[in-house]
C-alpha cells in the first residue's frame, strides 16, 4: 500500500543501521507484520525469538508485558516499545502486591501466572505459562495445589481440561479477564454452524468455557494458524480471538473464508509504523522498557521454569 511505503523503507534502513530486530504479535496492523517485522507469532514464539535475538536493539510491537518478558530475557539489550497505549486488561488486573497477599493466604499453592502479567507479578510467581502450553505445564507441575492468575476464563478452561485428562488438582483462580475475548457470545456459534455446514470454530483459551466447549479447536494464535494451514475438512472459519489474526489468515490463505465480525484489541492496534520510526530515530525515556535487577531475577526464574516444563 503506497501510503506505508516510505515508512517501511525508512524503518528497514534504520533497522540495519542500528542492528535492531522487530518482534510483532499477530494482532498488530498488517503493514507492520508484512512490512517491517522480523519475527511474528504468539506470546510463546515471541518469547523464544526474544531469547535468541542477535541484535543490540529489540523493538517489541505488541503490549508492555511482552516487551518486559523480552527485557528479562535480554538484560544487556535495549528494548523499546513504540505504543504509549501498551496495557492489557489481563496484565493490568493484578499487581505484585496482590500476589504477595494471595501467597500469604495460600501458602501451600504453586503460583502459576499467565504470560499476560507484568514482570513484577511474574517475579512473585513460580511458573509462567502461555496459551500454547498452559494445559501441559499445569499437568506436569509436581504439585496438586495450583493458584492460577489472572485470567478467570482461561482458568475455568484449565479446570475443565484437567478433569478431562483425569488430572486431580485443586486449581484456585483470580478474577481477571481479557476485555476482547470476554465479549464473544457462544450463541453465535450455533447460528453460524447452521449457516455454514463446513464451518470450523477456533477459539482462544481466553474465551469463556461456553465458547471453548462449542469449539472444534482451542489454541493459541499460532496454533490456530497452524491448524488452518493444514486443515482439509473445513472451508470456512470462525476465529474467536482478536481480529488481527483473521486478517493474517485471509492474507495467507486466500482460498478460505473467514467469518466476521471480529473484535479488536485497542492496545495492540495502537502500534503504528510512525511510532516504530519515532522510537528508532529518537526514543524517549517512556519508550524504553526497564525493570529492576531484583524484579528481573525473579521474573526470569518464572519464565525459565516455563521453558523447562514446556520442553
Ligand atoms: P497468544 O499467545 O495466543 O498469541 O495470545 C496473546 C494474547 O494476548 C491473547 O489475547
Ligand atoms: Fe490483553 Fe486481551 Fe489485548 Fe490480548 S487481546 S493483549 S489479552 S487485552
């Protein structure tokens, strides 16, 4: 698209000049994904890409908690976040003080946090998980008392999945949710299945258990892309996750039909080429992701435990 071309050329030139790498989540605008990103994917893939990043500068085009994870994994590198509206309704629902209080009341529990949390919250928790590995990791943790935070809907899906797998663990939950995924309505699935007989319904584990139980596939954003690339049974897809993924899927799989409407995350969508160029040229203090050494050490242990249990 012509309006983006000058930005894209300049950003790609600046990237080389500054030995920078751009990591972008699948929910951000397509001109970022296809124009300037070096790595795209879900939270788990991006945290692995951040760990392996061979660059002096990391530009994290997503939300703050993901950029903080990159910083915890790369203390010697400068990490910049282009958007100023870089929150997340899940990460913002809980503080490190909240976790400390919960730990006092639940001393026998292993604290498992979703990756959608600040580094300070991770530093208070034992193991971190993402949407792509939450079920397997909780099953593998050698403890039968789990406190899962902050996503209540994902936590309910986790409780259901553990029962399905015959895993007997007490799982306590916190009360956060993702304002995007919480909006989807399970009744639509039934209506659309009548309309599209070869419909495949894919939902993210941040959706309600009502939705998850009516879905054909429950997966992270990368898991959904992988499924659709391989799938031969369906010809139309309902993606119950942030809208950006449907755009990516449509661009990569033009022969398949994606059913809308879908909902947008205002935080992810606040990233722009203009801001990426701005932080590459002259970053301000607010754009630089910093975490204290103490928080970093605790968060890193929590993230490393995820890699340990996931592999
Ligand atoms: P994924 O790890 O599945 O990409 O999810 C991240 C997220 O923020 C979902 O809303
Ligand atoms: Fe957070 Fe939801 Fe946006 Fe994902 S979609 S970044 S969980 S607010």
